[in-house]
């Protein structure tokens, strides 16, 4: 009896062990199968995994872009008006000045204010951010570019232009162009689109009317200089300005005529008629004014350009002295007139009138950008009066 019962117990234990082994093997087999299946899926669909990673990166990039746009919008705030001298403000108001005035003395912003309307039809006011065509004041930018190239050894002021342009009339130097003493007949402006190369070819073909040395203000002198900037730098004039003038000077509201109308702060130029009404004068194709009138900017950016000049950010002291040295009895140096107490340039374009002045001490800047061409008889007199008001009140 005992032996039979014992055998049965032993038999049950063996069966239980066999069952446990079967269960263990089954579980182990299942785990191995699942592991292999997972690996096979990963090997067969690597692109899906990569796609998921790329999608995640794309989402993160979009989030970053949105964040950057929000930050950009935060920084695009309107420039606040500054009126630290009420006498100046009252003077310009009484003159019915229309535009933006910037006056800085001893590093302090005395006035930065818009007057009148940049768009009369829409009743949109001029502000410190309004943009204007600057006309011939652009010659100061082109002169700066040429002097920078002189500093880099790309050309010499005393070299003949024909050394760089084989078809150019002989005997005319780079300095003659800068001083407006070349004797060139110059290009006759039309209203058709023209390339810089075609402009220079026309200037070459028209030749000279006198030997170099006598003052004769001609846009064509600076058109040739602007063309030389492109030829010697290997950059377009626009790219050269952006890299070597706008960027180091911190100018941000500045550009070229092709983009002017798309700017949200662009002004409309007006002409005051005898009956007191205003008209919008027709504009030439500004490709005709290559290097001498195809740029726009805010009055604040003109101040930044002037300050960069005077502080040595754009030119060496030697080049700056050359720029401000009279080249003839006219007082014109290179992009500026050297008047007794200040350095000045002036720009007029159909509907716009610009005056830019720097005291010889470099401590006072007076910039007047107007979008009415002829409502003020003499910006020179206005400029002088502003200096006198500053001397009395500051």
C-alpha cells in the first residue's frame, strides 16, 4: 500500500515539473518571438522612424519660427517723438514744415519729430519713421564708398579714370569726379529704364566740354563713381552700400527705389502750386539716377550715417579730412559742401527736399527731410536759423 501510494505521489510531482517546464518554455518562446518581431519591424521600416524624428524636428522648428516672429514684432515699435527744445519745434511749425526733423547736439537728441502729412489724401502724418527719397544727398554715400576703396588700395584719387574705364575721356582723375571739376558734358536724363553700363557708355560718348579743373556740378560725375564702386568691389552698388555703409552705421530704414512704394512708412512727394493747392509731380525712372538719387531713408538713418562718418566707423580721419576739403571755389568737397561753420549736402527730387548738416566740431547734426518740394524757399536759411536757436537755448 505504502509503495503504491508513494509511486503515485512521485508520478504527480514529475507531471507538475513537466508542466512547469512546458509553461516556462512557452513563455520564453513567446518573449523571443516578440523580440524578434520587434526587430524585424524596426529593420523593415527605418524610414517611418526617421520620418517621425523629422516631423518632431519640424514641429520644434515651426515653434521656434513663430517665437522669433513674435519677438520681431515686439521690436518693431514706432520711434518715439522727442521735443527737448520747444523753440525749435515752434519755429518749424510756424514755417509749415512738412516732413521729419532730427536735431542732435553733444550726443543728445534735441528734436526728432514729424510735421504735416506723409500722405495728405489718407491724412497719414509724418513721424520719425517716415521714409523719404534723399536725392543728391546720396552722393555722400557714393563718395564714402570710393574713399573706402582708396583705403583698401583699389584705386587712387590722383589716377585717371581711363585707367579703370578704357573708353573714358583722358585727363580726368577720380578726384575731379568727386569734386565736380571733370569738365564732362554728362548724361541727358530721359524717362526710360537704363543700366549703369549704358549710363557710363553715354557719358563717355558725349565727352567733355572743357578741360578738367573748373567747378561744374553734374550728376554724371557720381554716376561714374558709383559704376567704379561696382567694378572695383565686385559687388552691386546696393550690396556694397548694405555691407560697408548701412550695416556698420546701424541704418535700418533705408533702401532703393524699387522697394520704396512697398514700405509702410513711405512718404508721397508733393509740389505746392501758386493757388495754394498741392500736386503730385511725375517721377523719372530712377535707374537714370544711379548712385546719385535712387535711395530712400528715414531722417534718423541719415543721422546714423553722419554720426558713423564723424566717429570713424566708415572712414579714417585722413579720408574724412579729404572728404571735407574744398575742391574748388564752390566749397564742394566730396559729397558735402565745406561751409564756414558746417558741412552740408542737399537733395531735391520731384516732391522731396532734403537738407543734411554737420557742424565742423562734429557735435551738432541738423537733418530736415521734407515731402513738399518747394514750400520753404531756402533750407540753407532754415538750417542757419536752427543753429542760432540752438546757440541761444542749448
